[in-house]
C-alpha cells in the first residue's frame, strides 16, 4: 500500500485523505502542496514501538529526523514514546525549540562542528554518536571545559554492502561514515574514549544505508557489532549497554514494490540481536533502531497542478506540473520511482495513456516520473504522488528561486496548515544588500 491509510475516493471520484478532499486543500492552500495524514503517522510510529517491544526485551525506537522534521511532528513522536535522531545544529535547535525532550535526542553526523557539539552539551542531549577521532578530541576538550559527562556511542564501519543505490550505501569500506573495524581504527577510538573522563561509552552503532528491503544485511551488521563488542570487552573490559544497527528499512513507492512490512523486519532484527548476544556471551543490551522514511514516508502525498502538456509524436507525452526537483530532488538524484493519480477526479471512462510527469525547472533532468499510466490529463487537473513524506521537503531548495511549498496535516475530516508557503519577500530575507525597485521602495 503506497497511499496513506485513510485514502479513498468519494462518489464523484475525488481523492480523499484524512477525510478531506485533496481538491479542497489545493484550492485553499495552493500547489505544490504536501499533505500529511496524521493517522498514518501515528499508526506507523506505534507499529514500530509495539513490534520491537514484542520481539526484544530492551528496545528503543529513534525517529531519524533527517527524513523530515518539523515542529508540528514532534508531539506525535513524543506521544508515541519515540526518541529522536538529529544530524545538525539546525535539526537539534528546531527539536528543542519545538518542545522535544533533549534527553531523548541522539546527535549524529560525520563532521559535527565545535559549535554544534557545544550546543548539544548546552541543551543536554541524551547521546552523541561519535563518528571519527576528530570528534573524540573535540568532546574531550568541551566536556573538560564544562566539567560535564556525556553518554556516547561509537559509530563503526562494518564493511557491509547493502543492496541499495550507490549514494545511499553508508556501511561499505569506502565510506565517509564511521570508523573502520577491519583496519583497527575503531578499536583505537575505543581505547581513546576510555581515557577521556567526560565520555561514557555506552555501545556501538552502525548504519549501512537506506531503502533496504532485505533483512539479511541488518543481521550481518548486528553480528559484526556484537563480535566487535566482544573483542572490546576482552581487551578493555567494556560491556556495551546499547547496540544499534541504525535504520534504513524500505517502503514501497510503486504498487509492485515489495511490501516491506514493519513486523517481519522487527522480528528479524530482534531475533538476530538475541542470537548474537547469546553467541558472544552478553546479556541483551538495549537494541536501538532508527526508522525515518518508513514512518513518515507513507504518510505524505505531494499534490501538483497540471499546466502545459507537450506531445512529441511517437516519442513521449510530457505532462508538466507546477513543482518538480526543487521540492523533490529524489528522481534526478537517485533515479527514485513514484506513481501518481488524478486527485480532482478519477478519470473513469476516459482513455489511458503512458505519460511523463515533468517539473517546471530549467533542467532536462527535472522529471518526477518517467513513465506512468494515467487517464487523459488536462491542464488544471491535480496530480497526487504518494509516498512523498520522506526526503522531499527535507531536501527541498529554492532552485530557480522557487517558493518552497506549504504543508498541511489532515485528520478526521479536518485540515491544519502546519507550514505556510514561502513568499517572494522570504527570498530576500538573507540578503544584505537589496537594490531598490524603480519606485524607490
């Protein structure tokens, strides 16, 4: 199922999400528009927590904020009992200003700046995941200056090649992330952390990539982590309280994609952790997983209005919409595939044709969907793209000085604007010198 759980059609064929007609939302808030279904968000957050609680005695679900983070989302995550993973000072600032408990925030990133780490200490984050030797030295200095202690995990590179796009692989040997186990680099980092009074090493973390639809790479990663933990126990006497294979579980983007359900994933990951703990002689530590896309992705739908339609006989029909790569860079960046549907009507009784959905930006690669079968589309129609909740808005830009879209949350027949559309004057907000217009204003 690629659509939010509340998706339906009314008697006139209009697409309904959260009890609200998509056409009404487009008329009120304009397009492009991102619509988030709160029921889907709550259901998937609860499903993660409950699945891991069923299969593992000490589980922690940490939402990966890089997929999509906004202040309106934070209370839903908090109510579900999730922790939060941030990867920048900006994400950390937004989370704490938005009321999320700092003690349930984990700070990731491969090149955290001194200013970002100082902010993390000032705000009292729950954990920092150390990614390299540079960060160890920074934290040694910062904790000494402040006379504080900090819980840390060490991110190791397990050398696991996940089956995903090259740009989304983060656990292979040739990666900017983590300290390589095979070279002894990770062990040297453990030894250094032990010598820093302000750092409490709680365990080990790895992340092998994203949009992974097989459990075997996660099982391999877990075994590597426990084997490394056993070596560190034997060498240094360190018994981990936490093991994390990261996140990266996939979602379907098209109707024929694998289902990638949460329950079997949780069962497989938890089972692998229990077996590895027994094999290497550990009481089960806290098992931390970091879903982002697989919570928020299925809850979001992007809505566009059709403009120009260009036919190239015998070649292609381009259906152009009023958004594109500025709000969703994933198709040109990763070759990501989406599906689409008419939202203002169902097109019943009309002919179907394979078309290409193109954006409005000045790049030939600005294509949202290369080939998709749709009923006859006309200028003014609304197109909805499901599974757009993750890594669309989070990676949105002002390319061509585009205005970033509005965001609406829907639930029980009600809609609330949670982020307004940018205005032209917003484009000048960071300018230091503004040339007056001809009227002198």
